[in-house]
């Protein structure tokens, strides 16, 4: 007498059914366990699925969770930055500048011969902390070898700025001024900074240039230790990726 256990699956568009049975001599003997999982799909989800557009119900939830994590980490960085600036007399008093004044301040911060006050330097650091640039999510940067059109466009923008020997602040400030349009209601700018995504390296290079220029005026405040803390432990701190070794099975 030969006894076996057989797992049967019923895969549907909106559900998955399963049953584990026991057989004797290839004849069903008993049902050991069974169940089903309903996958709720809206009419739009079902249509996309039938068209072969591979998107799961969890995709949107994962995206929102990632956004929440990003916001939480930004708030932590901002709190740490605020505390450090306050302890060093660099906390800005005014945070409601118009767009051109803010980018002019950031441009001046990296310009030789332009001395900013300590609170103004703090304001620039706040601004840099808000947007740190594109960085590949994988630990191995060689993954960028298969550069997509998006990544290539990001890197090309940085090469263009490097060719002009400008920092991000200097470049954006210039572009805003050149695209200013005066109307009866005021000035608006046709240059859209939001569309100009740049790599993390561009922001780090700008930070280094700003610190180099402004440190000459405040050597007792902008010490190498303080700059290192700002650069590597707050503004550009990147949480190490979790190891996946424990998830790999042994065959």
C-alpha cells in the first residue's frame, strides 16, 4: 500500500484555492486541509490585470509606506539639524523668503568673497536638507551600469552644471533670473526647478563648496568636526541597507 500527500491549487483571477489530500494507491483517502484566498480587485484593477499590466494590490500600499518612511527620516534629520544649528548660533530666524531670494542666498554661500551670517548659513543648510538628490537604492553602485534614460538624464544635468563650473544654487539662481516674467500680479519664473532632478553627488559637492567658502570666515564655528557631523551624520546620512543573507536558502 502506497500513501502519498498531494497539494492541489486552483488559481483564478480573483482567488486562489488549495487543498492537501492523502491518497492510498493513487486513490483519495482524506482531506487533510484546505482553504482559499480572495484577492479583491476593482474593475480597473481587473482590466489592467487582463491587459497584462503587472501591478498588484500591494504596490500602492508599498509606495505609500515608502513615502511615510522617507518623511519620517526627513523629520528626524531636520530635528537633529535644528538642534545642532541652535547649539552653534546658526539657527535662522526667518524662513519665508521668496524663491529668488532663497536661491540667491544659496548661490552666494558658494561664491568666493561672499560672507553670509551664521543664521543665513543655517538657512542654506535647511534648504539643502530638504532635497538631497537622486541616489540609487542598491548598495552596489555598479548597478547603474544599466543606466535607464531617467538616470542618464539625471547625470547629464549634473555634467552640464559641472561644465559651467557652478553649484546647484548658482545654476538654479541664474536660470530663475533668466526666465523671470513680469506681470501685473508680480514676477513668475518659467524655469521649473522641480523637474531638474540631480544626483546626490551634485548636492554633496555643493555642500563641500559652501563649507569651504564660509569656513574661512568662521573657523571657530565651522570646524572640521562640525562640518563632518553635518555632512556625514545628518544631512547626507544614509541608513545602511539591511542584510538579506538570512533570507537566502541553502539548496
